[in-house]
C-alpha cells in the first residue's frame, strides 16, 4: 500500500510540474504579447505627435501633456516587461528612462509664477518688464509713459496678484482647470457651452474685501488727479453735455501674455466710459472674458495652459475722444516702405478696431511727417461718451462729415510718436490712440505689428486675367496672398459652427470671432473693415489672404460660388483661375510659429529619433539609448530574441502536450499557451488548430506535392519519402523523434527534428504589421560536408526569393522576415511548410551544384506566386 501511495504521489508531482512549466510558458508569452501591445501603442502615439509637426492640426498643451504621459508610462511598462522576460538583465534601462523623462518634464511643466504685489498699482509705477505683474497692455503703457514720456491717460492696474486672490477666494481654479482640460477645441458647440458656464460662474463670484477696498482707493486717487471733464462736442441733435464731477474710466483687459508675442487681438472684453461704482462688476466681466469660446480657442491653440490664463485689468481715465483710431508704424503688406498707416474715425476709435465702418486712411511719411495720401469716406454715425455713462452712437455732425479727422500737424505728431515707439521697441508697432476735445493726443496701447513676409509682389502677379469674370475689384488688403475656395456667406456669427475647411469666408463686417475658423479658411472677404482692425491683425497672424471694405461682397457673391481671391491686387474672380493660382505660395502654417509648436518640437527630440538601427551593430546596447524610441526598439529586438530561444531556456520535454494527427510523417506535439488549439482536445486534428501562423505552416506541410524524380539518382530518395509516409501515425508517435510546437492564437515556436536535421520556425502574425515576423533557424546533418553545403545553398536561395534576410555559416542558416501584413506572413509560412517537406533528407540526392540549382528552380516554379 505504501509503494502504491508513492506511485500516486510521484504521478501527482509530475502533473504539478507539467502544469507549472506550462503556466510559466504562458506567462512568458503573455508578457511578450503585452510588450508588443505597449510597443504598438508607443509607435502609434509617436506617429500621432509627428503628424502634428505639419502644422495643419490644432492641439493644445493638454494634448502634449497627456501624450507624453501615455508614452512615458508605456515605455516604462516595456522596460519592466523586458526584464520580466529576461530575469532582469536590462536594469540599466531604468536610469536612462528616468533621464529622458526628466528632460521631457522640464520642457512641458512650465508654470507661470504670479508674484505677490499690491492689488492695484498706478501706471506711473509700471514699466515694460512688469507684464507678469500688470499684464502686457498696462505694463507697456507704463513703459511709454515713464520711459518714453509720451502722453497716456492716468490710470492703474488691478494686478495679476489681485486675479490670483479673486480666483483663490472663490476656489475657481480647480473647477475651471477640470472643465478646460477635458474640452475638445475643435468642437465649437462644446466651446460655447463650457465657455458660457465658466463665464457665468466668474461673473457671480465674490470680490474679496481687501481687493474691493484697494480698487476703490485707487479710483479715489485717480479722481483726485483729474478735474471734472469738459463738455463733449455738439451732437447731431444739438445736444451738449454738462461737466462731469466724477471721473469716468475705461476698464480693459491686460492678460499677462497680451500684446506680446501673441496679440490676443480683440479676444477679451473692454468697457468704456464707466461710472466709478461699476468698476467692480466690470472687473469680474473682464476676468470672465478669459473664457469666451474664441478666447479659449485662441489661448489653447497658442499653447497656453489653464494655469497661464491670468488676467490683470487696466483702469484708465476715459478720454472723451474727438477722434480716434489705430496707426501702424509700417505698412504691414509692404514693411520695407517708409510710411506710417493711420486709420481714423470721428468720435471713439472703437469702430476702427472692430471693423464696423470704413475709416479715414492716411499714409504719412516717417521722414518728415507729411501726409502722402489720404482717403476720407462719408461717416454717418460715430460712437461718443454718454453723460450718464457708457457710450452711444450718434449722427456725425454735418460740419464734420466728409472732413479729415486729422490735420496735417496732428498726423505729423502721430507719425513722430510712431517713430519713437518703433525705435524704442526695435520692431514695427500697432498703436491705438485717441484725441480729446482739446486736440491732445494720447497713446492707449502699443503692441508688436505682425507684418506679411515678402513674397509675391504686384509686379510678379498679373494685374488682370483676361477672359475671366471679375466679381470684385475694390477694397483694402489686410493680408496679401492668393487663394481658391467656395464662398461661405455668413449671415450670422452662429453660422461659423458650420464653416467647412477650405472655404472663403464672406461677411458684412469683420469680427474677432473669425479666429475660430481661421485655421481652415482659404481667404476672408468683407463689405466693411479696415487694415488696422483686430480681425485684420488676426488674418496676418494666421496668414490668411484678406480683402476688406469691398462694400458689395455679400451682394455680389453667392453662397457656394467658386472664387479665386487675388489679395495682391484686391480682385476676386469667379471660378478657379489656374493662371493665377500658380503664383500662390504654399501657406506657411501660422501654428508653427507658436510657443506650443516649438514645445512640440523640443519634446519630440527626446521621443522620436532612432539611433539604434542595426541589431548587429556594436552600439546596439542599452547605454546607447538616447530617446524613448531607442528604448522601445532595443526592447522589441531583445524580446523577440528571447522568444526565439524559448526552447533552450525551458525544458519543454517535461510539459504536457497534445499530439497532432495531421497526416504528415512527423510526430508533432503541441503546447497550447493561449488560444492555439480548441479546448479539451486530447488529440488535435488540423481543424482544431486556432493558431494563425501554425495553421498556415501546417497547411504548407500537408499540401506538399512531392516532386517526381527527374534524374535517375533521385529514385531512392522518393522511395524513402514514400516509405516514411506509409508508416501509420501511431507508429510514428511511438518510434519517431518528437517535434514540438508552442502555439497561441498569433504565435508559434516550432522545433522540428527530422533525423539529423534540426530546424526552428518562430512566427508572429497579427493585425499590426510592425509586430509580424518569421524567424527560421536550420542546422543540417546526416550527409557529407559538400552535400550539406548544397542543402544550405538550396534553402538560402529559396528563402531569399521569399524576401527573407538570410545569414549562414557552414550548414547553419538564420533567416528573418519582418514587418509585413498578416496575409503576407501567412502566405510565407505556408511556403515555409512546403520548403520543410521539400528539403527533408534532400541532401542525399544533391550530388552536384547543377542538380541543387535545378531543385531551387523547381520549387520556385511550382510554389512561389509570380
């Protein structure tokens, strides 16, 4: 009884060992499969990021942050899986990974630091290097006032630190960041929904008591500096306004990045001619304008994170403007010309910047301030300050309509100011100004002017294309260029949600909301607008050909009509004019000039370049990995090498197997590790095989038609094959050497023993072609040296015709086929099955090189597809 127990115990222990060995194999395979999956994810993510380098795809900083995190996490998983496969021989990859990851974090984790300052700061205490304190607009006004000593209105900044206090007091930051981080910037309806929600929340926020007090104290100080205002000019209805004992103010945006490298032109709110008791409420509304849909879109596509959306606010004494406008210190379309461009209207300059009227235009010499050209259109209405506060639109007095709003001397003064500002900043400037009732000129804003790079000139592009219908031949050019597309006639700004890529936007007025389609517009045409407006600035920033102030575009152009826009000469043709389009230069994507794009380029240098190219090279080692791509390439190659040596690393003889009864004269035993054969099969038939690669290989072996003996010497060989094939399969399994196949749904590792021959075929066949491969190893025997070498010659020649990369030494062959689609891998595996049968003991009949070459050609002719 005791001996019987020992027998059962040994049997039980043996079964446990078999199960343990099989489970270890399965874990190895699953780890390998996981490594391949992670590798594919990394390659896909890298390809997606590289695609963004074209500049044609919009993305935000959150995109970069999430992609880098996904790639870093998956590369770390790959390193861990590789070490799990190989018992930790590649631990040196971890510090290399950490170094690369640290460099990426330095690039991407830029955060704005808001310094603790006073909650309000007078303009006389500000300079241009304090944009992080007071925002770009107010800091530059301080620079202009305090260092250049040019006239600006009195005022004060509600600082960036005040913004921080307001946001922290209401605990807005976390809520806003969450909403914006999940926001898809290419879905306009979602932008509208999220933007409105955030704005409403901010407007209903509470201003902290200390901030309220600081603003009220600053306003009191402003009143003390300024006496009551004088009456306004007589309006069209004969109205005169009485002196105002309260100083009215404008409350304007001054975001920390505004008016610097990025204009943010017209993206934020401005409120004019306010009573002092409205400053607190309008402060909240200006802060809320950070989150209008167009402002969110602009900020995110320029690369600003939620943390960098910081709004200081500029409070200025209101200038009751007799006239106002914008001047460019250079002609943006001809920056080489030595002229200042001025656009002017009667009353407040609001209608110049928003493009709702055709302004007066002056071209003034920078050398002597003389007016070289001017255009004075009729102006029916003007914006003026209302006595009760706010602004209103009135009729332009008869005595002013059609008259220049600037005298020659005033134009000369503005030209002198323009030169001072350009010389100081070292680049062309876009300047907003106002002239009060006493003809005193004040600078309200100055920011870098975006000019159009030199390209086509009027002389290089034909002035007229004969035989083509001209729809428009009037207007001012805001941005030069030539474009073609179908007209999109905008009747309402809500129509922008349906704007198609490549269309020409045709509208009555200009609008800064156009920024939301500027990435996909071919050109812009409007009835009304000027080259110095906010939308014109944005058109140049996005490099979109734009013709404004055509007067009749919306009546002359039909929706969907094909147009060719010549924004060199200011002409719009019906249809596609190929003779003109050949002069169109490829539009340089403005997105490539953003900080976000430069950040993308910097990050990709640590991710994408591949330095480890050749696995046979001396430097194909962990210490030579410089990028995440290097790490994944190295790990992928080492993992495949590990799987190819599976039979050497594990004693597969002791693992429980399933015999394969397939009608071939080889005793094949199967180890199923993950979906390779149907469950609960004690003996497998070909129909039970679920492994894609092994099924293809087996099909080739079973479908082999043995070649008839052409030379007489081949008779014995064919007879020997026939004899082997006639042996019953049960006898083959009892007497033959075991050939072992480790298989899964997509993987096979088949060790084949045929007498003195040994070959191993490993393959992976899945949906991702980058993972797919076949590796073949062959070691011959059982013949003289010359016949063994002829056998190698035959196999090598056939493998090369099958696209394999083949290396060999004496009678050993090592061949690889990689990165083909699954059908191609299956086709080649079927051929490998045929070749295995074809070469069985073939060296016995290859008595010279000529017969060897004959067998090569016979196999190719019979089995390789043309």
